[in-house]
C-alpha cells in the first residue's frame, strides 16, 4: 500500500492558498524577475559533472 493521499483527497494549506484568476493574471515568467540573471537555466550539466547512483539501505532513507 502507498502512503500517498488518494487523488480525491484535497489538502488545504493556509500558508499556500489556491491561486485565483487574479493571481494568475499577475504572474510573470521567471525570466522577468530581477534575480533570474543570477541563476541562469542550463539544459545540460556542466561538462565536469558526472551522474552517480548510490544505493542506500532502506533504513537510511526512511529516517
């Protein structure tokens, strides 16, 4: 069995309410935000990066 909620279960979060039509109308793409230039998007990893998979025991992951 999965610990994930069912699709019909709705989770309400007062700290992050559902967006309204007005919220969507005010939204801007990340490229328009002033800090976007400080964090450029990259389609690929840097040439020196190497992807590595590390198997971990379940008891380490479930803590």
